C-alpha cells in the first residue's frame, strides 16, 4: 500500500536514488550561508555568513550560498537580489559559490522525491487535520497539561487506508505531509561544536515535511540540501538548537549521516542596562545598510566580527594587522555562548585603526568608491584632482604614528571641507573673533611654500617674540602675566582664518597642499571681512 500511495501522491517524481547520485562528496570542509529573502541583511546574519566563510577559509575548504525562499508568506519582492547584492558587496559571493540550483524554490522536486521515499517506507503520511481541528487539539492539550503538538494519539490520520486517502483527495481536502514519529522517544546526546554535549528527548512530533502547497518546511529542506550539497559544518544561529532532535530524526528517516553543528549566539546590545538581541524592528543598526551608508570599511566590520568570534583575535590583530585575518586559528570552542555584545565603540576603535593603516592609494580608492554611491556631489569635487585629494587624505598618515581619527568615510567631507574651495565658501566665519590681524599679515608675508617644517616653525616663533606671545605653552602657564598669549593662540589665528575650524590635522601639511596663493587669498579675505 505504501508504494501505491507514494506513486499516487507523487506520480511524476523521480526516485531518490536519482538525487542521491548527485550528492556532492563531503570530504572537503564545507560551510554555507543560507539566508531567507525576508528583507535586508541583518547585521547578525552577516556575522553568521562571515563565520561560515572564515571557518571554510582557515580549513582550506569551501563556502557556498543557498537561498532559502520556500516560505512564500515571508518572501518579499526582489528579496533574493537584495541579499545577493549585499553578499557580493562584501565579497562573500562569487561566480563559483552560488548557482541557480541553490535557490530552494528551484528544488521542489528534490524534496518531493525524498518525501515520496518516506511515504513508501511508511515513515510519512498525508494529514488532513484542519486549522480548526489543530486548535481544538491544542486547547485540549493545554487544559490537560499535555505536550502541545501532533503526535501519538493526536496524529489521527496516521493510519488511513489508501482508499480513505484517495477519497479525501478527490474531495479536494487540503493536506500536508507529516513525518510518522517515534512514540517512545529515548534520550539522545548531540555534540555541538560551540555549546558542547547536549541532551535532548528524541523527536516524537509528527512534524510537517511538506506544506499544503507541497513546498518543504525548513527542517526537511535543511537536511536534504545540506546533505546533497556536501556541507560538513552547519554553522547557524542558536535559535535552531531546539530543532536538533527533529533534524536528527530526519537524518535517521532518510538514512543520511548527521552533519557537524555549531550554533552561534545572537548579537546583542545594552539598552537601559538590559541586554537584548539587536532587533530588526527597533534598531537602525540591525540593517547592514546603516554601516554601508556611513561608510564603515567592510573589512573593518569583518575584523570586528573576528574579535567577537574569538576574543584573543584582537591582540593578534593589533600585532599582525598586515596579515590576512584567516592566518589566525579560529576555534569553535572559544566562541561566546549565550549572547555576543555588539559594541559600536569597539567597532569604531577598530575601524579607526584599520583606516589609519591604509596606504595612500587604497584609502583614496575606498573613499572614491564610497562617495560614488553615497555622495555624488562630493564625489565629483573629490575626483576632480585625484593627486590633490590623495594628498589631502594622506595628511599625517603613512608615518610611524598615523592619525586615527576617521572611523568611516562619511566623516571625510566635514573633516576636510576647507581643502575644497567650493565647500569652504559655504561655511561662514564667526562674527566676533579676537584674532590679531597684524599677526596674520606678518605670517602671510613671510610664508614660503618651500620652507621645511623647521624653518616654518621658526618663523612662527619669531612672530611670537615680536607680538609678545610665549613660544611655548609651559612657559606661558608659569608666567601668564608676562605675555599677551602663547604660540597655540597664534596657530589658532592662522588655522581659523584658513580653515574656519579651531582644530585640524597638522597645519603645516594643510598649507603645503593648499599653497601660498590660496592661503594668501583666504587670509586677505578674512582680514577684509572681519
Ligand atoms: N534560512 C534559515 C534562516 O534564515 C537558515 C538557518 C540555517 O543556516 O540553517 O534562519
């Protein structure tokens, strides 16, 4: 009867042996990222993707992408493209690691084939329970303080005859296909690579394998796909831990070898002294686009992720920042359990360090790419004179202690607007300043583009002497009554007239890039306007 039923339910579906033969060999370490196209990529999903990617890389294995789009209700328009674009942007997707055939909605016949087998073996059956009936069962179970679900005596369609089933189908009664579960569950032990040895009660629920539209549930698709695609390590969010007994029941039913599992804890944040998961609904930083828009370097995000995977990575990184991340030996056993605090301050710190180590050309290229997408106006100004912009970005960098003040590329425009005439003009000077005009005049009259830093500095000291400003601040602090001010004030006058800012990176370098003509024009303009 089972064979007859299997053929009746799935007349045109190939036998599983056909797909068994397509199974990829799982000798090589293989991981995957399997997002559902329910919207943008969550920061926690990118973190999961990165962990899968890095473990494959350090083990000289393979990492691939699978799109899990079988839940039609949660699917959104263009969902697949949004995900694939983001993964490509982060270089996690390439021509080799994703194929059309890795989209679950293109694989429905494969799932049906294995379910056909399960029906044949009498381990799966069509179930005609209506929503109403299921609700009644649940109410009863709550009242009797029994386990909720469809199992044992509640699985009333387990043993229909072929004719009864055919009659129901002829009458167009909707049905799902359920697993015929074990009614006498034992205790099982499962080893998780992060969480260690776990003990569960075996699955005793007749879980759904195919839904009413005959698309698979996550559980079924996960077991079939990961097995056929040669996954060796399933690294996924720990919300799936409690489903492990179901997954092991399916391995057994399908006669597949169980894979290795590593369940990772969610990214959390601290709000009002409470720690909670980063939530799509409440937190703007849940959307990865938030970081891309601000211009955080993608690599800096990965480096920060790496510090979350294994806390001892951080020390290694600061000593080996020139080496690729995957030279560090990441280990599952050193991963946090329970929750992983996502600390923006720490990300900022790492990002600043990372940017400070970029060489002139890479920094310029990264900033250009960012501006091209997110700030077209500034992009046009910025690339108008490439060498000039490279020099601007390189102020106080490519040296022993490079500046570590920029954490993301969106900061650059405000930071260096005064290096671009059009942007400089848009900002006004303050109305009342106590700037000594004669000092500015003396400064510009003596300024020479070719002075080395020492000569330049000496000229400022000479101005200090002439106008009775202390040429070092310590001296001024000892005898403030002796002086009008100190050398810091003189720098501030010049800096302010030229940049409209009180603080900037090294003034000498700024002036060298602007050149005397522009510097003079700005100073004269300042004097005339004040
Ligand atoms: N599509 C599942 C999710 O987005 C994937 C879980 C897994 O990695 O197996 O949660």
